[in-house]
């Protein structure tokens, strides 16, 4: 997460959750809001206590963080992003590949993919 800072304060989360635009995937939800700083993204991760016990919640957050890290270079800068694990999503489906696909879908819906990055990845395939 070179160009990304983590959100830690409650007011930061509330700001994005109340004013950000909502995007949904199969397993995760995202709230995305344009931030004042154009050179960095802010990332927040939240998994409800009702979802599972601490070990599983932390595992899901690690998967979300790693998935974002791998896609970070292709994401436009200057946004605050909060990812939430869907409460109704099956915990057995909390696999890295599922989360990564979901995150790609959300970034495409939100139009956050860099154009140059999309061209490079399409040529490689």
C-alpha cells in the first residue's frame, strides 16, 4: 500500500459511509468518495462483529487488504474507499480469488481503473 493510507478514525468512516457512493459486489460492499488529496487513496476495512469471531474477521480483513494491494497500481488516486463484508455472504466463500474478482467488479462500476493500466493488462492476456 505505497500510495494508500489506512482510515482509522470513526469520523473518517462515517464521512465516507454517509457521503460516499455505494457499490455492491457478491461478497463485499464499497463506499467511495472523492477526497481532497489527489495524490493518495484512503482505505477503510470493516467486518461486522455479527459476521464471525475475531479470528475470522481479521482473516477477511487481511484478504481484503491483500486484494487491494495487488490492484492498487491500477486504481485512480484521490479517493476514500471503505470496504464492508456483506453479513449475508457465506464465510466459506471468503477466499482470495472471490474477493479479488468482487473488488475488480466494484472498481469497474465506480470507474476507478486507470486507462493505461487497463490497456497494459489487456495486452498481456
